[in-house]
C-alpha cells in the first residue's frame, strides 16, 4: 500500500510538470527497500524513467567524501584538528575577504586560525560558494578571478575558520586530503573503500559509455515556470569531492543504509559512524542558503522552524518533524534537485532524484515533503 501511495506522488508530480521524470528509493525498518520511477528521462528523451536511470547527484557526493575522510581518521591516517596546510600547501596561508573599501576594492587579510579537516567537513572553514555568498561573488566580479581558479592556488575565506557556518567547497578540499593521505586518486579511493565493498556499481565519476546510455537529461526552469533542456555541468577533478558523482537512487540508498547499519555496512567502523551521526556545529545557521545566482538556486531554508546542526557529514535536525523524520536524522541534497534523508531512530531512509535547475525548487520540495510524509504514514 505504501509503495502505491509513493508511486502516486511521483506520477502526480510528473503530470503537473514539476519534473519530466523522477526516481526514488526507500529503506524500510524491516530491511526491505522500495524502488520507484515515473515519467521519462527528459524532454528530449522519451525513454521511460526506471530505477536504473543515472543522475548527476552533485552535492549528494559530499556525504560520501566526508565518510571517506572519516574512514581515514578512524584508521589514524588523518587528524580532524591538524592544520590541513601541512598536507595542502594551497590552504597553508589562506586569506579572508574582510569587506570592501570605499572605492569598492576588496580587502584581504590573513586568516587568524588554520583550516582543519573538522572545519572543512562541517562547513565552518570559511570556504564558500560564490553562488551562495554575495560578497564572494562581488569579490570575483571585482578581481576577474573565479572560484575554480583560486581554490587550488589562493583560496579566499569569507570568515575565520570555526567562526560561522557557510556552505561551500570545503568538502572538495577534504577530497584532496583523502588523496594526500591515501596515495590514491579520489575515484580510486572511493572504488576500493566504499563503492566497491558496498556493491554500488552504478556510482562513480565521469560515466563510461555503458552508464552514459542511462543518463537522465538536464533541464532548467525558465522565468515562465516551464522546463527546457539544458547542458550538463562538467566537474573538474579538483572539485570531485564536493559534487562529481553520478549515481542511481538505489545505489545512493545503499550508502545511506550503510550509515544506518550497526556494522556500517562493513565499511564504516563505530567511530566513523558516530562522527557521521553526532551533532558537531555550534555556530551559524546550519543548512540555510541564500542565493546570489537565481538561475542556479532559490534560497533554501530546509525544515523551517526546526533547530538544525551539522555533523561531520550531514545536516541534522534536532527535533522530530511532524509526521516525518525523527530527531537526529541526517540529510542534504544536490544542485539538480536531488534530495535524501536517513533516520537512525526509525531505521528509515529515503531518496528522491530529479534533474533540473534551480535548486530548492518550491514545487519539488513540496513533492519531497509529501513523499517523506507518505513513508512515515505507513
């Protein structure tokens, strides 16, 4: 009965034009799972959507990168509080954007504290996205620099590490730390230590020809509310850790089930699981995003009115959601309207993937909310 209700929600969303197609997956407390799909792969591809459809999952990558870093912490190969500049020269002496002069010129000063893995994983390092931080976007406009161009050479922080919460490219830098500590590229490390052991055969960077045949088309919603086909977002290898993965809803559910499992799915030990689940941040408004690039994202205020913190891997709600996930649940999403949650208290996890911009589409968030409510109504 629950699967029928969930399917009806997806079918209704497609019929209303919220997305050309959707896939979803749910892990139930009894160990079973449901896999659903509706609509087509895209406006230009009438192939019926199915559970094997492949999505660019964008920032859903971040939790996997964070989990990989915590594997290395658990093994004594990384330290949460060691200055990352000892391994990553680009982050040894970061500069903080400290406002603008009367002439509009940006002011920079040295950071007062070092960037650490702990601050990278909790988005308290000061590393930001320009499309979610107006002053950083203004800085790049004034200097002609870009996020990708400065990150690996002279990154600009928007505050001193540890002093606030701001979503950004910290997890990309965590990916570089994984490479430095392990001696492997991020794709190699993921394949050997997470994706392979968990059997996530459909998840990886830069899909090969066989997997590309299952790619869902990218779309963008215009000012008139209509969707149109859009180009794919290429991800440079330096930014793989924050948003480079492609996956299916079912594969991503496999990762979430490992995070919920007492044995960590055989890949995460007890310390890594605790760090992924436990509240960590004490500063800023975790999870809240203000757009400076409306074509990419709306403002995002997840779980409004609910206290939220950030773990070393996820956004975490600190109170039950009425009719939904319990306190201590873990969640986030990806730029092309991919969303998920994992609820340790209830043993439930849910994934809902679309493939269109802008992020935080209000109608899509409504579908995700209805989907979650239906899961818990069973």
